[in-house]
C-alpha cells in the first residue's frame, strides 16, 4: 500500500508519550505509532457504528423476513 507524507499538529504531552513508546521499542518510529493509533481508532469507530445499526434491528421482524418464502424456495434448490 502506498504511503503519503502529511504534517500533523500534536500536543507536546501526547508527542512525549509517543516518543516514550518509540524509545521503549514498542514502535519503530513516530510515524508507525501514529499510523497504528489512527488505524485502530478508525476500526473501533466502524465497529461501533455497526453495533449501533444492529441495535436498531428488531429480531422477530428480521427472523420473519428471513423465513418468508423459504419453504417454497427450498424445494427449488438443486440437490448436491
């Protein structure tokens, strides 16, 4: 995957924490630490959004929709 260089403004205290992780060899460099942090945050937000949408579903209605017409269709499925 290609990478693009960007300039980021970051709080001094936060940068010191990132630098401490780099110094302890948790990350190879600042860029890697920040890249992984951003990726993890985005993935967490996506999972959260999915959970919110799933919470809106009504299980009984979804089951009824899934089962609707299923018995008729099963007879038409090819035998393996």
